[in-house]
């Protein structure tokens, strides 16, 4: 492995792309007069994993509940530097090296709400690993690429990725409220310096002129960080095209900023059916009272919900964690849809499990929980070949009369083969 210099490739985020006037500035208490260690002494009797409410009262005491629950406030008060995050966390050696490193750029952002879900003391906390930069990201494996799925090679016009005959991915924004360390589109997300809106009309015209397209996936970045007006404009334009049968929205907002799922947004989504939403869900700790409320609101509005989970070493690579996540998702009416093998994006080697590990996890789920709780394990093939399903070896042999199958208990059963006519 070699280190890669990324400082020139990505710039640190500026103000979120929203009108921020009227948003009251509430600097965290510990920024003003106390270090994290002093705060920790004060709260030594508290549980390491504070609730969102307790976190707000501890670190943002000047922030009312109403302000905390305003998604504009959450965006305007994102923590975007390692220096800021060190005020909340005990840094591990690898995190500290990233903090002290001046040679590399580690674009970073997290909403105050999502920060409240992390264990502030445990450096091995699963969610923390997915959000807090590590010096390990500066090492690049020879198999890694900035665009491993060759999305740019299947982009006929700006903002459109057209890999499959009947559907397109519509990249509407390069902005996310919270940055995942393993993001497939880190080439465009994190610097936040590419404005995609000027290309929207050209992208919609491409969809309009390509009658084979029946399914549009609105993605980014995270499209739910757009304003209500822009979301409605997109939905109205896309659904007005005769050959479009369905619209999907890919988002992590309900788990990192559930305050965004407002009554006004719900009213907009109700007007355009059918809408499907793919929720990026990583760990059972994300399914909180707040995210559950947001997801149930979406379901009540008629939005069909599925989840997409990336398999990550040291984060969710156990049957117990995945089963807990998938059960919690089903309770809030989200069908586990895909379990992705982590893409070989630059700096992601420490996140990638073996494919055999993924097959082992699916085998550990099959038969031990509801079929609804088991997603399809897929590899989005490097080079732009699309998604390929991966299954454990349940078919173990055949002869002239039977197909021999191994069930979840390891027992072998024969299925009679029919005669060809």
C-alpha cells in the first residue's frame, strides 16, 4: 500500500446549500468554556451512550428542543473538522493521527443528532468507525479506485448514470448532511464544490427522450438535503413523463437527520405515487425513537421503504448485529433489500470483509429469521458490470432423478427433477 495525497482533490465543506438566515447560532457549550474532559467529569455518572435529549442538554444547553428538531438547525450546526470533533470524543491513535496530519485532506461532517448516537468514549464503536476519519484512509490498496463502478463511463449526460436498459440514476446533488467514510461517490461528495442543479433540465430531457426508461432513482449526495421546493420540482418533472412508472429516492437522511421528514415534505411525497425510498441503514443503533418516527411517517404517506446496507468489517459483520438491524427495520416497515459488499473505493481496505464472510452471514440468517428480514447479498461489480447476487452453496449436487439441497440446519434433502417434455 502507498499513501495518497488527497488535499488537492477535495475541499473542505462550506456553508450548507440552504438559506440559513434566521437560524439562531448556538455554539456547543464545551466549545465556549469547557473541554470534553471537563464535561466528562461533570457527567461521569451518565451512561457512555447518551440519548439525543441528554446529549443536547449537555453539549448544546442553549439550544431549545424546537431548534434541535429543526433540520435547518441540524445542517447549520454540523461538525465539519476533526478539531471540532475532538472536543466531543476521546480520539484513538488512528483518529489522532488523522487530526494531526497536515499532508492529507479528510473531508468530514456529522449532524449533532447523529453525533449523539455515537459512543463518545468507545473508539471501537461501530457507528463511530463509519463517520470519524482514520489515518488508515490515507493508504491505498492497488485494487482500489476513485470510481470503481465506472459510473462516469456510463454517464450519457451530466447527472445521469445509465447502466441498465430500463432505469437511470439521477445525481441531483453532491451534498450530504453526514459523510460516510466508505462512500462510493467520495470523488464528488465531501468537497461539495460541484453544483449539479444547472444540469437538471438536460438530465430530465434525456429521460424524456429515452422511452426505454421506466424507473428513475433520485440520488446524490443525498437528495433529501434539497429544499422542499426543489424536491417537488424534480418529482413533478419526472412523473410528468409518460413512460416513467416509478421513482425511487436514495437517502440516509431518516437515520442521520430524521428532523428533515417534516409534515410539509410528507405532503409533497403524497402527491407523487408510486414513490419508493431506499434507506441507507448501517447499524441497529441508528433505529431510534426519532428515526422510527420519521420512517413511520414516510410509510403512512404511502412511500414504499427498503433498506440498503453496506457490509463493513468491525461495524456490522456479525449475524447478531445484522439480525438486530433487520428486525428493527421491519418493525418500522422497512424491508431489508440489499446487503452490499463494500466497494473498493480509495482508502477502504480496512472496511472490506471477504466475500466468504458475507456468504457466511447470509447463511447465518437464512432459516433463523423471517425471509422478510433477509436482504439480497450483492456485489456491485468493479468496472461497471452492475449488481451480481451472491448466495451460499445450498445446491450441493444432482443426479438423473434428484437435486440435492442443504437446508439451514446442514441437513440434505432431495428434490425430484421433472422429466423434460
